[in-house]
C-alpha cells in the first residue's frame, strides 16, 4: 500500500515538474526513461541544451536537498550517459538538472547539479 502511494506521488510530482519546465520553455522528450542501472525522471531540451532531470518532492527545501545525494546523482549520471546517444544532437550541451517540489512553493529548477 505504501509503495503504491509513493508511486502515485512520484508520478504526480513528475507531471508537475514537466508542466513547470514546459512553462519555462523546455520541451519534454521523455518521462521515466529507463537505462541499465537506473532511470531518469525527465529528459528535456531547450535549444542546444539537453537535460536529464531528477525530480524530488519533499516537505521542505532541506529534505529535498538531502534526498538528492551523491549516490542518487551517480545513478542518474550513469543512466544519462547510456541515454545521451538516443537523445543528444551534435553540439548539444548535456547536463543533469533537478527540480525540487515543496508544498506551498513554486517548483525550483536547479541546473547542472552533477559535477562528476
């Protein structure tokens, strides 16, 4: 039961993040895109920037920040590396972004959160 609730909340958070990014001029290329060893919540493009986006919904900014730890980012980076040939165009700037959703606040888009 808890898993099903978490799944619904996760899908809702990803839908909100996708709408927010669209509002900001991004085009959604994929949702919950799977690769060996990981999954990317959203794959988005704006101009020559291709971003693999991790979405985190939590009760506070601090909790959202802690939810996106180095190990999680490493898995997203590994998945993004496998998926880049599928989505990237020559000359693209490829990065990993995050969107934090905190109740009562507008979504917060953090560009280029992975520094390798």
